[in-house]
């Protein structure tokens, strides 16, 4: 499954397959066991594609930027603890049972975007004021 193509491009350009490769690589790195999807690879592709959008014949619109999804995945991996009974985890499991993490990540990204917009607006206003003076 892992082809490592995602390492050669910025997160903004990641596709569903890039995300699945990233999750599988991180899973093996952190837990030492091969990644297995929650229900199926197709189900996980559908979940990810529904978030970041897809292209092609049955394209799905983008709901969130890939950086938001990556932040969610990274936070889930950082906080999840495996056990001997459950030595692995999946994106589908994160999506189903870590909705509070998703909400926090989305709110934080929204706050960052608003702060950047305010900074840009203040910069433009300051430049206009400087020109006027």
C-alpha cells in the first residue's frame, strides 16, 4: 500500500491515496504492525475523499484543506494508545471515535485563518494610511 509518493509533494497536493500511504507509514512506524483499514480500503478512501475532495468522473467537493486532515491524523496518532488486545488503529476508527479531536482541529484552523485575514486587513489599512500621510 505504501508508495511514499506523498513525501515528494506539499500536503496541499495530497490525494486520498497519499493520505492512506501516510497513515500506513505512520502506523508501522509508531506501532510496529502493518496497517489495516477500519472496514475496507474503499471505505477509508471514501471518508478521506469526502473531506479533501476528489477529482474525476464522480468528483467530490473539498470540504476542508488537506492540512486540516493531516493535523487531525497527527493529533490522533499523538494521543492514541494501543494495547495488547488492540495493537493497531485505523483512520476509520479515528474518524468514528475521535470526533472531538476533529472539532478541535477544525476550530483551531478556523481561528488561524481568521487571524491571518485580520493581519492582512490591518496591513492593508496601515499601508493605505502611510500613503495618505
